[in-house]
């Protein structure tokens, strides 16, 4: 276990020393500080939210408490950004330890390739999760202290966002381990994030491109065989605030209730991608 | 006791999905490395030296054949637990210092943190990098990186040490220090498996060597046995042989050469040898010793490779 912890620790350190995670930490801190300084309840009515003195909304927006609506927006926008920034920050961590001259050093150590892979993956995930937790807890405290809103759903979103990233990262990991190229891993991850969004709304766009049942079935299969990023994000969003307005719900694609189904499908598909990565890694000559 | 044993080990690298190509790196390699010896693996570039070490440490996998290290089959974690490895062209994370690098690889080796720092500092001292312990390794020269690599390979006090071109880029003083260190390790019982193309160094420290060419072992033996010239002897005499005397000897046995008190003789059998001895004794020249004539390892290596190519 000591060896695995060593790899985990080294991976976190590598991610930090390369500067990307530090940059994310600084960005997260700045956002938290801006909200900590700028947001407050109006002293006039103790209901209206002010942001640097500008009245931003009242208690109710689209059938939802204004602070919840704000938190939902913060979560929704941040989770999308985290997927992409996380991809840039960690896509290189898998190919980098497979470089000639580095792979030999790791592979000749007394730990199995499976454990080496898992430790490396957890190290990369740990670096991103630490940022997600820092940002979420920071914003949760700001909204709690300044507005008196202690949203446990928003706090829980740190876990769901990290889990979503773990599923999303499977694409970059598989690409990175096969091609040993950071560039390809980033391109594949980015392409998948676009594809995932399109698959989520396939009934509205992709199905209309070609009215063919086989094509529609193929898109359905692809949707269920790959991590469902938007579905996971929207499901976790219901824990923060429920949109009572059906039109608004349809527009934002947020379901009425939290559901584990996208997490289950994504776990299975990401699990299969990770299993493939491990299988390839275990058999490859370095 | 045999530490490393390979049996008909072969490795074929395949690449290309559509246009398949194959490169045979090792072909039926059978070697044994005994406990406590320094074993040198020699060969021209692309002979398969690095492939063999990588297979022994499960960095690559054999295509056929078998091998054991400490009687454990390849892939066993206990092999890697008891081994140290300095790969060729190793690359360490440049954002770490020398000490941090050793600490990090020590942890990955499963070593305890408390003892690890002392061990790392002691090794940095041994390889002459103590003053550079806290400098980022991106500032290290090639030779310093080699020394750091050696320290890394020694972190777990290995029973067998695999070194791939350990003195590559190291200055002459550093090379001597590394040779001394390897001798000291051998004296303490460590088995050393050395890949090198610097034959003069191999000659100085290796107990046995194997010569590999195009993936095949073409010769295995002690350095003495490999460098020994068949039918060629050196007579060490008490006084100089004059030119005239040498000419007379050449009439009896052509191919005789003199060099001060040394006489080089090519004798195919005992009769020819005794003819020379009788001649010298008749001239009252005392013979101090007769030894086989030896070439340098480099000469023997080149001869063997040329013979193989022919």
C-alpha cells in the first residue's frame, strides 16, 4: 500500500508543480473572494440580493429562491468549466509517466501495473477534486454567511462534480494510454464533451438530421455506452434547487427529481473504458 | 547460486496495424548470472541488451522462452522488490530536487519514510551529490543525472542491480568512483548485471561477460577466457633477447616477436613450445613465466562480431 500511496502522492505533486492546478486554485479563490465581497442581502428589505450594490433579484425567480437559483447557475457553469479545465490540467498525467526513460523507472518498482494505473488515476482525480471541494465549500460558506442560505445540495455537488469528472476522464485516459500523447488525450476529451452534449439532446438536433431508425438506435446505444455528462450534471442540479416552472425546466433540461440512473450508466461505461485502459496497459511493452 | 537464469528467451517487437513489421530483439537467449558476481552484457547498438534487462524486470514481456530471477518467474513482485534498476536514458521529473526524487522513488519502492531520508542523504553523499541534494534536477548535468540514477537504483539495498550504461556521460573521475562503488557492492554480495558498450570498463570490473549480437548470445565466459588468444603465448624472460637470436628462433618457429624481456610465440602444440624452451635454455636465458597471450576485451569483441557477421 505504501508504494501505491507513493504514486498517488507523486501524481498530485506533479499536477501541482506543473502549475495548472495552482492556477485553478487561484481562479477559484478569486471567484470566492468576489462573491464574498460583493454579494449581500439588501439592508432595505433583507430579501433582495445585491451584487456590488446592484439589485440582482428578489426572493423568487422562476419559482425558485433567488440564492438557490444563483447557486444552481454557479454549479451549472462551474461544472462545465471544471470538466474542460480539469481535462487540460490532468490529460498529460497519464502519457507523461509512459515516456521512454520514465516508464522503466515506474514499471520496475514492486507494484502491479493495475495498482500503478489506479494510483496514478486517483492522484490525477485527487488534484482536481481538491480544487472542486475548495471552490464548492468556499462558495457554500459565502452564501451561508452572507445570505443565510446553507444549501446542502450545493455542498453535495462537490462529490457529484468530482464523480462526473472521474467518468469524463476515462476518455482522456484511454486515449492517452494508447497513443501516449497528451495532445490526443485533450482532443479526444474535448470532442467527447461536445458529443456528450449533442447526445443528451439528440431528440432535438441529431434525430432531425436523418430520420432513420437504425441511425436513431445507434445514437441511443452510443449515449448509453458513454458517460452521460449533462444528465449527471442536471440530476445533481435538482439537489440545489428545483425549478417549479415547467417551461424553464425544459429549457435548462433539468429533471424534476434527482435520479441515480445517469450515474449508473456512466459508471458502467466509464468502468468499461478504465478496464480497457488497464488491460492495454498490462499487456504493453515499454 | 544462480540469481538470473534465462532459457531460450526470445523477443519479437511487432508494430503497425495494416502493414505489420517485426523486429527480433532477442533470439533463444540462455544465460546464467551467479550470486555475487558482476556480469557484463556486451553488444553493438541494437543487439538486444536493453530488451533483455527490460524483460527481466517486467517492463517488457518475452515472446517465448522463460526466465527466473531468484528462482521466481518473471512478473513476480518479489523480483522487483529485491532489484535495483538504472535504465538507459532515464528521465526524472525536473520539478523535483535530487533529494525529493530519491524520496519519491523510495516511497514508490515501498520504503518507510523515517529511514528513507537518511538513506537518500547517505546515497547522495556516496555518489557525490550531497551538495546538490536540494537543487532542482533540471540544473543537473548528464553525469550528475547518471549518479542520481545510480543512487535511485540503490535505494532499496538491492540483492541484484541492473545497470544499463551506468557511466554514460560521466567524467573519468566519476567513472572510477562508480567502478569502485560497484566493486564494493559486489564484495558485500550484491549481484550486478551490467549493460555497457564501454568495453575497457567492463574488462576492469566484470567477472563474466556475455556477448550479444543481433539478439543472440555468441560467447559467454570470464573476461580472461574471452580475451585469451588460442595458441599464442608470452615468455617472460630474465634478460633481453637479441635481434640475432630472435632471427634464429624465427627460423625454427615463424611468428615469434620480441619486445624487451618479452617473447611472443605462436605454438600449435607442445612440441613447438618445447623447441622454443630448449632453444632459450641452451642460450642460458632463464624463463620466468609462460602465459597465454591476451588481447583486450575490445579486440576480442570486435573479432567475435566480425566473425559472426562473416
